[in-house]
């Protein structure tokens, strides 16, 4: 049992880290809220830097590009989550099986997670999806088909593919860890009772993976809502691939008004919290299991 003295000492030792963390989060948030109510153009000091109230919020939300950007953001997040969870479960099951060179295979599968998003996007853009010299173009020509301009004709699908490739190793690693913690005696007992593999997967393995899948879902959603580098490198928001984050960047670049971008940032925070609360209601109960 911890004594009052030990609890006080623990709080005292944690206080600097907690204070630094709160400052790290709260200072940018407060500054974003402050500038969102101002017309702030740091590169054009000759223009009056006025207090405009909710004008920045109204301008941003009434823009023709706002709701399409929100829709594109949610489509990308949903597509990446579906792909990484489904393929992650499959890869985790495969990697859990005994095989020659198992350690090397696991390292190769996990390796894409350590590639920077910018490098990953450049790799896919130039080596795979280029309509002239890309790998897919050569394959299609070999089959007698015309090359496809993926980034212009299928921009959303291309971005979802790139981002899924980046995040699939993370999902695989978490799900593989969960599978390895499964009591093998349950599977052996079910097999001895005559249960086939699909039945064992649905009734034993999948429920056991529920908590790990919830963790993957929540963590990936937090990061995917702020996707930017892949779009900037590949399509630059063209061909219907403009997300909310990229729209904020574009509005600041066009107007040079940091206040307008700050208002967009507040909308992004609100969207992230709505999605997070929705996910916690749907799948958060698995964390208490």
C-alpha cells in the first residue's frame, strides 16, 4: 500500500513532466484560438491586423471547398482503416505461422512503417504509379492494356493505397502481438471438438482481437485525420483529393491570413473530437473487456 508520503513524492516528481506536456499542448491551442478571431497577415504588415470576431470562421465554413474537403477526409480515413484492419488480421495470422526466415519476413513486413510519409509518397508516385515509367504502367503494357494515370484518374484510391501501405505494418504488429497472447489450448480444444478453422476464427480468434483492433482504430484515426504530406507530394489537392488539412494550408497560402487558417484548424479539432467520440461509443467498450 502506498503511503501518503510516497504518493506526494510521486506527484512532485511527475509535476515537471505534466506541466511541460500541458504547456506543449495548451500554448499552441490558445494561440490558435486567439489568431482565429483576428485578421493576421505577418507577411503584409502594411495591412491592418484587425480583430474580426467570427468572420474567419464564417468565411472558412461557407467556402465551396469546405464540405467536400471534410467528405474526402472521412473517405480516406475510412478506406485506410478498412484496408489496414482486414489485411492486418490476415498478415498477422500468416506471420504467426512457423516458416523459414520468420524473423526476416516480419522485419520486411514492418519496415514500411519507418519510411517517412514524404519518401513513401515519392516512391509510389515515381516508381509505381507513374503512367510512363512506373511499375504498373510496364505491367499493363505487357498485358496489352493502356497505362492508367492513377493520381489523376483515381486520386482518392491512390492516396488510400499509399497511406494504407504506410500504416499496415503498425496494424499488423499490434494484431500479431494480440494473436500471440491467445491461449492455444482454446484452439486445440475447439479443433478436437470438430470446429473447423472458419468457426475457430469467428468465435475464438476474432473476439480475442477485438481490443487490439480498437487500439489500432483509435490511434490510426487520430493521425489519419491530419494527413497532408502524401497529398502535397502526389496530387497537391487536385482531382478531388483535397482534405481539410490541405484546405487549411491552401487558404493560408492564398490569403496569407494566419487567422483564416487558425479558424480552419479549430474546425479540424472539432472534427477530430466528433470522430473520436463516435468511435469511442461504437468500439470503445472493447477497451473495458
